[in-house]
């Protein structure tokens, strides 16, 4: 991505068979990927370690630090294996979901990976299989057997997911596999750890504790992302946000549990709440789905990505499109161009965003003052000298058509800021002397072609230098003055 025309919204792409070669990965990064997602539902621990090493290697070659997000599988709420790999369910037919059955499934009886289902449902409940394409009504629960009637039929294949309409499945968010996978993810120090199916803040706190312990030998603490995909998570959203660093609007499973029609309004509400609480958001699922097989997206997909951008999401995410699709690079190029075009039409209401807002911290107040000054003075850029990346994060919570550059001496902070909306992270050596640091930061942006003589910019830093959370100074500078 050209540093002179920064795209505010970031792109998360999933690594898979279609994108695991160094050559394709390099093209994807050059096309605009900011964060690579490793999906722990597939592959071995060694696969993920190797892929993480490849991401680091290719990003060094491209000269752009791309963050890594490890996405945990979560509980397997699925049917078992089926004879011949698939079977046809007819509307009006009877199907027994049998937790004790270990054989291959048929159209009359299938086993369950999720053994707790008989305890979680009762007569009258609606079960949705395969992302809601198949609908069953529970007639009765007899021991380990859930007897159902097929309401909407279709093809059922191996290991398809099960959801209960309205939620209520008791599966814990973290499985034994997830706990092992956290150790693997910490071994390559992923910047972001996404937790599947959390129901409450406790799930996120437990995941954070496990990650911090596993990352201790590298003194690494990842940013925690809660995937909002259970209906129980909606009433607990504020508490989950407090316990996380960000959320993923995971629209697939969420839509199955709360109904498709409820999702767009929930997406807007989640993004708004996250921004107000200084948390980041990733909007995911089916964003460019048709580009798995087609070289161009549908008009509806273009609108979907544009709406997420206008809602204020930090990042938009690609799943199968880049993991298994025919056009991984083209999909990223198309998504990047939609983001840039949508950002041009954004309304800026910065002053209104500050109304009724109170700041208890000096560093947060400095961040807000920098935004306010840059907006009203027409600054070309805001430079945030930051150890942890927090100052850049706070600035990025408000829409402003002034590019923010997060300048840090910590490579971990540089990678972490790759997810923040409207923030371009840059690495710079550590300086003990404030004036020297400010001068070097200006030179960095002049060399990059962002600033030229006569341009005005705002710059924030902490004095003394080098302490996380120590930002206490704002300076407005004219280049060459």
C-alpha cells in the first residue's frame, strides 16, 4: 500500500491452500493485506507454526509488518460423519440425533460430536444445521437420543454445524484443543487471538489468562478478540467488550441464532459500542463470497463492504475467499478499492464526537487534542510517537480525514497497530532526547513523501521518552519553519 494514499479500513485475509505459497502471499500483501488470519479449525500445530514463519518472512521482503491473528476453533457443535460423506433429508422425515451413536450417519440417524445436545434441548425447540440451511423441530429427548422432524430438508454432509434458534447450547467457549492451540499461537507470538463462541466476559478473561501465561517466556501478551456469534453474547456485549481488546462481528453463526434480519442492526450497534469503548472491530463472513469462484463481486457484496466501512469498522475480513478461492489477490484489490471509495464519502462530525466526553488520563486527553487541532488547522498528518500504540488507538476511534502515523520503536506495537483504522504504523529507533526523536519522525515522513516544506502536522510524544502510557505533549509544526 502506498503510504501517501493510506486506506483507513484494514483488510484481514485468511491463509489457506489457495494462499500458502510465498509468491501468492507476497502478491496479497502488496495488494493491501494488513492482517493474516490463521484458522485453527484446520491443520496441525506445525502447519500454523510454519505458516506464521512464512508470513513473517514475506512481510519482511515486502517491507510491511503484517499482523497475525490466530483464530481458535472453539467447541465442535457438529453432527458426526455420514455414510458416503452426505445424505438427503426430506421435509416431513424423521431424524434421530444420537449422542451415543458411533457408526456412520444415515438419513434416519446421525451421531454427534457435541455430546451434550440431549441435555441442552427439549421438545418444541428448533435446531438449525449447516448454517441454517436445514431446519429441524425437536419432538422428544429420550436418553442420548434427540428425535426430530425435518421442517426444511436438503443435503446434510459430514461434520456440519448445529445451532439452536435463540441460543442456549451450553458448550464452553474454550475446549482442551483451544488450550493447546493457545500455546502454539504464543510460540510464534501472534498479535491477535480470536476466541470463538464466548458467552460472557469470564470466557474472555480465562482465554487472556491462558494466553498471558503461555506467552510469558517471550514476554508477549496478545490482543484478545471476542467473536460475537452466540445470541447469549448480545446482552453481555458491554461486559465482553470490557474484557477484550476488540470484537469480531461473526455474522454466520450469529445470523443462524438470532435470524438474518436482526444482523445488520446488530452490526451497527456493536461497531458503535466498540468505538465508544476504545475497542477495535472486525466485520466478517461472506463479505465477498461470490469471488470464491467469480472474478468480480456482486453489487450486494460491494454494498455490504461499503456499509461496514461507513459503520466505522476497523477491518473487513475475508475467509474462504482468500483461503480456498480462485481469486485471492483480485478479491483483496477489489476490497481495498471499495474501502477507499467508501471512506471518501464519510461524513466527519469530530466536534460532535467530543461533546459530553470526559478524559481522566493525560495521554488520552493529548490524543483527543491532537485530533481537534489537526482537524481545525487542516494538518497533513498526525504523528503519534508511541511505545504501546495506545495513543494511536484512541485517535483512531474518531473519524477524521487526516492520516495518523503510529511511530514506535517496538516491532510488536507496530504489528498491533496494523489493525487500527486510519493508522499507518512505522518503526523508528528509540531516542532518549525528545527533540532528536521529533526531528527523526519528521524526516521519516518527508522521506516517505507524506510531508513537504510548508505542510503543517501535529505530533504527540511523552517526556521523558520511552515509557508506555507517558504521552503528555502535543506540538503543531510547520515543515521547514
